[in-house]
């Protein structure tokens, strides 16, 4: 895994960020996750990008050691009504969000503490999605499984900067 910081040109929309990041790689396909921090992007990728990057050795992911983390997550659940197809709706209850997060990390990490703050992103078609900005503490229980989860991300809307679990003391 490789960590990179990408500085974006002024005025890049949430939708255009993903397109801009694709230019950082030789091949097509989606082998990266990212999180936007103002006009900069922190990116985790499977392959080395064209720009300077740092390799993240999985040895840094120490089991049984509490570490602070942050993640932007789109947390939804399917809602079914009689005679209608399932509709995805945002989960706003913090206890439900914590349970969802723990379920996503089962077998690779525990989350003893997590808090959430909401913000909105706008998709290409003008649809707005609720993003839960999550901060807290996690304890890795299985470094190999956690490294795989880190590469694939969690939740929905990864193309809009959601799903990357950012662990500052390991990734800075």
C-alpha cells in the first residue's frame, strides 16, 4: 500500500476529485481510496502512483494497541415498503452508526469509541448524500485482515472520498 498527498487545483468539485486522482496512475481501474482535506487529498493506493508516495508496511498496523482514527462514511440502510422496491436511507442515529461501524470491522478491529459529525456532499446528478465524519479509537485484532479492509475501504460512495480509515500515527 502507498500513501500520497495530492494538492488539487482551485475549484475542483467533489465529483471531479475522483477523475483527477485517476490521472495519478498508469492503468485504468480503481485501486485507491482517498479523503479530501480542503484543497488537498490524502490517498491510499494498492499500486505506486506517478507522484511521490510512501509505502505503508503492514508491520505498522500493530495489534492490540489503541490508535486514533478518522473516516468519512456514507452509512445507509435499506428501507422496504410494501409494494415498492428497497430504498436506501441515511442512518442518522449515532448508536446505529456505531453498531454499523463495528459490524464492518468485525474480525479485524474493535472500535471502543467513535463520535460522528455530519456534512453533505453533492453527487454529479445533484443528489446530496449525508456523510458521517467519524473520529474515534480503534484496536486492531488481526493485522492481516485489517490491512485487507484498509485497502478496500468500508461503506458506500468511495468515489467521493468516503470509506478510507485514516490512522494519523501510522499514516502521517
